[in-house]
C-alpha cells in the first residue's frame, strides 16, 4: 500500500480500547528499555497503534502486547516506536547552535587538538542524518584546505533502523537554509527532480551506528562535543539525569553538550551553562 493510502486507512480506522493493565505493561516496557515516557499518551497509543495491531492479525491490544514483551522482536519494537515518536529533523536545525559551534567551539577544539589532529563529535539521536551531515559541513568548511589532514569523523547514532537507513542513503530535498555555495560543494544532484545526495566528502565523514541511549556508553574515544537535541523530550527526569551523567563521563574535560532549545537538562554538577541549550564539562 502507498504511504498516503496507508495513512488514510489508519486515520479512518476506529481505535481499539486498551485496558489499564495492557496500557501500563506497554508503558513500563518502553520506559525500561528505551527511556521513552508514554505514561500520558494513552490516546496516542490507541489512536496510532490500533490499525497496525489489527493489520498484524491481533484482535486487541492484549495479545499483541503479550507477543511484544515475550519476543521483544526488534522489528515489532521499532514499529511501535516509529508510530509513537517522531524522527523529525532538518538541516541547520537550531541555527544558534551552529553559529556557536562555528565561532566558539570549533576554534577552541581545533586549537586543543593541533597535535593529534582528531576531533571527536557525536550526534546522539541523529534520526535521518541531517544533523550529523550539517555538523560535518561546518567542520569541513572551518578547516578548509587543512581538512584532509584531520580525522574529523562524526559518530551518528539512533535506535530507529528506518531512520538510519535513510541517513546512510543521504538523499534529500534540500531546504533554502543551506547556503548555495555549500549546496554545490557538499551535494550532488541525485536523479529524481529536486533531490540531492550528500557528497562523498561529507558522507564518508559520518559513521552511522545503531545505539540505544539507555545502554552504557563504551566508545573508544571521549567526545569533544555531544549533540543530543530533541531526543530527551521523550524521557522522564530520572532517565534524563542518568543519561546526562553518562554523557558527562564520556566527554573530554572542557567538552560540550548541546541539547534541544525546548528541552531542560536539570542539574548536573559536571556541566556549566554557557548559552541557551549549550553546556560545557568542567
Ligand atoms: C526528533 S528526532 C531528533 C533528531 C535530531 N537530533 C534533531 O534535533 O533534529 C529524535 C530521535 O531520537 C531517537 N531516539 C529516541 N529514543 C532513543 C533512544 N532510547 N536511543 C537512541 N535514539 C533514540 C528517535 O529514534 C529519533 O530519531
């Protein structure tokens, strides 16, 4: 079924009732494994999942949730998460961050790593890739002809396989916010009308991996900058606090954490506030 037909079928489908027991079993499972707090999303759950559950051959929520919790099949989990959360993102999102990145963070970390010529940057919750590709374009632009002498690879992670597949493909309809000079330098036309693909110089600079932010962080390098923007909105305060503590542990002293401008971070003694949604490890 075409995506549009599918959406129409879903929206005209009468939602199934979800019992208190089934609702809380689902909420607890998603919270424990993925950090996402759905406790106030009862209507969203029955509205967005009923059609899918029926289409999979289940008459009600109960047996579907039994199956989900027992098998924990990543495809089913992803289906549920995709229906209940958003992978919405775009190039140059929250431009203030990129101005700060260009004018303050990059000059500082490039100076700091003149010797090893390695930058270590993580886009945590990268969705379909626009964020790590934007970061990569800023780095290449900043370093100019020197870029080839540096290891500037950006780690980009998400739990959504669907989003990561789109990210790896790197094909987009480009918004006007991308400067024309960057359009011609960092993208190549990709066949379909108006579509572009991220050029190899940027695509090869981003490493996409599946990573659940509820898991311990065990990457080889400590990070100079972590972008985790518009991800923690789904998490409750305790989950957020624990994640921020893990981020702090995984960051170089003097490194940075950037969160979404509509998000709050809570208190973490490891970071000091620098600018809206921008923090530096002490
Ligand atoms: C709204 S997008 C944000 C994309 C980008 N950071 C931005 O600001 O435009 C949120 C992303 O967080 C991801 N996400 C949610 N919970 C996650 C978890 N527990 N582990 C990893 N990624 C998660 C979702 O799959 C989604 O792609």
